[in-house]
C-alpha cells in the first residue's frame, strides 16, 4: 500500500559510480538482498547516521572507516540489521568489508558496510561473502533500479531520484536511492539513503551539505516516531566531470549543486513517507509563527506522532479537537491559544481559541477524504516555520509489524 505518485524514474548514469544487486538468500531465497556500489578513485564520501544509542555494528564501522581512508566500495544487505549483536556484530561487519577488499584490491577501511532488517540476529556473513564475486563482476553504471530494489525491506516500491543540469557546457548528474517504510523517525544526523553526483566537491564541504540536506529532509519525516538503529545517509561526489573542485559554500556551481542535492534528499524523504507501512494518507504538518525552530518542531511532531490524530486521518474523520489537544500538550511555554490558527488544507478550522465561525463539518470532511492532506498551524508568536511529513495509522501497519519476523 502506498500513497501518491512516486514512480521510480529513469536514472541517468553518474560517472564514477557502478552498482548492482544480487541474491544471497538472507531472508528469502531468490530475492536480491545484497547491493554493491563501486566508486571511482578520488571520490569524496560523507555521511550522517542514527543517534540511537543501540546503533548497529555497520554504523559504528562506517563512522570509523570514513575517518580512515578514501572510500571505494559500499555494501548493503537487507533482511538482517546486524544491530544489538555485540562484539560479534562488529567482527561480522568488518569481515564483510575484508572480503570485498581482498577481491577488489583495496583496503578494508575503504569499504562501508550497511545493514537493514531484523534487529538482534547474527549477520549471515557466509551468505553475503559468497555472492561478493558475483556482485563485483556485475557492477554497472545502469544498476540504480536494481540497487533501489535490493535495499528494500517492508517497502512496497523502490525509491529513486535523478536530475541533470548544465554548467559551463558540462552535464552534471545527481542520483539517489533510499529505503524505508517503518521504524521511521530519522534522528541523524531502518532508513537508508544514497545520493551521488559526478561533480567534484571537497570532503569538508560535502559533509556540511550532507548534514544540512538530511536535516531538512530525512530529519523531517516520521511514520511511527521510532528512530532506527541503522539510519544512514551517504552523499558521494566522484569528481569525474571536468570542472574545478567546489570547496567553498559560494558561487554559481555550488548553488546549483546545493539546490539539486537538497531536492534529491527531499524527494527521497517524501517517497519514504508515501510508502509508509500501511499508509493511506500522506500528511504535511506545517507549523509557522513560532518563536524559534525547536518549538515549531515540537508542535509538528506532537501532531504527527499522535495515535489519535493518525487514526482519525485513517478513518477520514475531521476530529479537529485531537489536533488542538496535541498542540496544547507540545510543551510550548506560555502559548496563547487565542492566537493559534489551524487550517486543514485551505479550510480554517480553529481561531480565537475555538472553532472558526466559517467552518463546517462538510468542509472538514471534504479535506479528510483526500489522500494528501496538509495540517497548517500558525502559533501567532514569531517568524519561524518548520514542516514535517507523516502518514496515518491503519490496520495494515499493525499487521505488517505484527508479522514482520514471520
């Protein structure tokens, strides 16, 4: 079940990136569940990761490897998270890197491992390493769609982005794939995202872009309020286009790159929400008029995480009282309820501390019957604004997560 029109796009090749997906039979025989990226020498790689204290072993290894050596390979397995697996989990993640390194003629520190799936189960290292030779032989510049499918778990469709632009007669490409449908409230910086460009960007600036872009995209989505142990988002710049390196946050090329890289992150983040487990509604919670950024986010997440609001959305029930209740308990100091205005799409439902005089139940029902809904809240106390994207909460979400290990 998925909401909205997010088809997997035609993916233009990114010069300096080859990738593929193969089957190791980690959870289901015949399913492509191991993805391999091969990056050109000299590529810059940056990443942001989960802040969950029980972060998965591959997250720990990724952070260490990013600090040690130029990255040449990324390996992702689905079906097993390799999280809460102790010292053995770290050894298993490193063993996967070592197997690739030996066959590819690079150092183990030049490989980044990623895992997604069930928490607490040992990583089937032998199954993964057994298919590495096949993966290395199959990496291809046109492997993006296969890779997008290979990283899926409970996703119903692969998620991708591809856009090109011109600069000084050169064509620059930005591609991305992501996965995620449940256990989604990234706090990074079971979602994974990989965005790559063939432009040349200095690593410190690439890291800054990675953090800024993730903060305005993957850090603004929530399906169920659960931050995964494995959240990772990687930004790659291969430098294969014959243009000067971008090393400062200024200039025409930087602004073009920043715009498209941000667009990639936002599109992929919204694609995750649209494919939320059991989702029947795509919901934008936009909070404006805040005194600061944090209180806007506090209100947005209070609304986005409320089971009462999410179930009302699923039922297409315009029970606006649940929305104002969530605003009220969000913890905003000295909030003046009489200044708060709430709209469902363009329909004003609350003002002056109560139901808007112009509001009718029929108006609210008309909005709630739609698949895409905006809850717009103005706090009337400042100039700050933030937006969060979420879903409703359906019977299907419960079924998927009750059956997840079956």
